[in-house]
C-alpha cells in the first residue's frame, strides 16, 4: 500500500511540475526590439544595457543618453506584454 501511495504521489508531482512551464512565444531579440520601439523618442536612441529571463519575463535594462533617461521594463515571454518596472530622468 505504501508503494502505491508513493508512486501516485511521485506521478502527481511530475505531472504538476510539467504544467508550470509555459511555452515562450517571445524571443530575447523580440523583447529587445519591442522595448527599443516603445522607448525610442524624438531625441536620441535607446541602448539596451542588459536583458535577462526570469520567471517567464525578460527584464530589459535600457538607456537613452541623449534624452537622459534610463529604466527597466519587463516583457512577458508568453504574451509579449511590456510593463515598466523603473524609469528615471536625470
């Protein structure tokens, strides 16, 4: 009986852990391009300083030296939705 319960528990854990991995529809390059398109303005050009994937979100750090702006945006790797995390103007 203990073996059956243990086998069922292990099977349940394997099934549930497999369901937590969503398929990523947005690549690193697409996330980068989306942030550049969103943040480019009339003054200067946006430069991507870093990009990192954490919990199905790309954290994109950007800077526009000519416009004296910088910030971090989160790009959902499944939906492509962009959310501002931080932003600063000199």
